[in-house]
């Protein structure tokens, strides 16, 4: 039996979200009432995931829910913020009970894992899309505009897995069950770098999460900070899964493919030894230099300037 209407869906699948810190009033009224931690800045961000654009139309509901929350948590990590609350705007083609059960399970399990509470949302009929707005708190924000010439540029972990996995996730390429599972894990369960962001917050001058592609996203730091970046593409940590799936193209995917949600961050020269002491798993991939002309990313392969056709995903 299908759930009947908008309010049944909310009550049955979302209203049972557990009580959480700072939630004076949660789901059910015109607004949620929230009490921010004393003295903290609130960090807020919203991202939409559209079926066919951000995930396959026929994707498993629990996996899509988890990915939708994880990519939003990634923005909190990139800002140096701790998760507090989120809202969910869900547009559904139909009130499919099985889909909704999977979706709410995946969403609420992920929310519990990362300590973030669902406090409200909106439910409408239409083409499948998922919008999540997250709020966190921080006393040491990691902005995009704090990087300076001379800083070293780091990435938090291996790149290229999610974009190499996309053809498998889209079922455009058939592989054995184990490889299919690894591909789906890379795509649907990116790890928001919240632990790393806590460790690097005292040292990083700027940070961004890699959603569109490393070279494109680092470009945002360059423009915000008024610097150029020199990136040694040969130094990028390429994910083993990307190598297995994409062979020779894996390094290009690591540089320009999105969807991995690792962090890219910068550290002043004087703080590099302290950063290295953290043994955080981050890899130095280049450095920042004065922007003689326009702030931009300059990529190098085998010591020579390298300009890929696309530096990252573009919607339009
Ligand atoms: N439609 C919009 N209205 C207002 N601000 C927007 C809109 N779309 C994007 N932004 C803002 O532009 C900046 C870049 O957006 P985006 O590339 O989506 O960031 P991210 O990769 O962190 O999700 C962010 O500060 C975001 O809040
Ligand atoms: C079905 C499908 N096709 C293609 C992609 C690749 N892709 C779509 S959007 C995107 C970039 C990230 O999405 P965006 O909406 O730009 O997120 P934001 O930068 O705002 O966090 C990528 C790599 C995908 N994830 N799923
Ligand atoms: Mg966005």
C-alpha cells in the first residue's frame, strides 16, 4: 500500500528523527527553533541532487540518501565546521513506500553516524530531486580567501575513484560483483573529511571540498585569495580503484573528475612541518605563487605545462 499524502509521508518517514542538541522545536511547525552554541559562528550551506544529473534515475534510495547528506556534510568539513542540523526538501515522482523506507533509513542512519539532526523540510511531487541544507558551528572557519603565495597545497586523500566508478554506477560497463560494489561505495559513500578538518583547522590558510574536480575547485581558492597555484599532476594521489578502472586515464580523472569530496587545502611554509607531523594522510601537490596576471591554476605533467580540456564538471 502506498503512503497516501504529503503529511503521511512526513509523519511516517521523517518526523521520528531523534531529539538533538540545540533543537528547541523540530519537525512539525512553520519553522524549526534552534539554539546555536554560545559564541560560535553558524556555517550554512545547501546542495541539490537531481536524478539523472547527480545520480542515476534508478539508484537505490538508501544509497542516494546517504550520498545527498554526505556531500552536504563535506561542505561543513571544508568550512571547518562541526555538524549540527539539516533540512530536507524532497521532490518525488510518486509516494512509493518501498523507496521512502529505503530513503529514510539511509538518511537517518547517515545522520546518526555524523551527529547531525533532521529538523525540517518540504515534500512535493515532481521529478526526483533532493535538496539538503546543513548548518554547523565553528570558531575557526576555513575560508577560501586566506591562502597566500608561498603556501603549500595539499589534498586530503586519493582522487579519481568516484569519476572512474561512474560508468559502472550508470551500468554502462559490466564488471564482477566485487568491483561493482567497490564502484558503488566510492560513488555513494564519499567520506566527508570532518576528522581531518579538525586536525588541520589550526594550520590551514584556506580549504575547499573537491566536488567538481581538483583543478576547478582549487581555482576557486586562487581567485578568492588572489594567487596562482602550481600543481604537479604527477604528485596527485590516484585512487587504486581509479587505476584499476581507468588505467592510463586515471591521473587525468584525479585532476579533473569530481564527486570524490576530498579536501584541497593550503598551509603556510612555516606550518608545513607541523602539518606533516599530523600524519593525516594528506599529500602535498604543489604550491601557491604570486598572481602576475589573472589568478589561476597551472598544472604540470612531467615538468611541462598541462592544460586538460576540462578542469572540472560544469552544469551549463
Ligand atoms: N542560486 C544561488 N543563490 C545564491 N548563492 C548561490 C547560488 N548558487 C550558488 N551560490 C553560492 O555560490 C557559491 C559557490 O557555489 P557552489 O559552487 O555550489 O559551492 P559548493 O561547491 O561549495 O557547493 C557558494 O557560496 C554558494 O552558496
Ligand atoms: C548521473 C551522474 N552523471 C554525472 C555525474 C557527475 N557530476 C554531476 S554534478 C557534478 C559536480 C558536483 O555537483 P554540483 O552540483 O556542482 O555540486 P557543488 O559543486 O555545488 O557541491 C559531477 C562531478 C554524476 N554525479 N551523476
Ligand atoms: Mg553547491
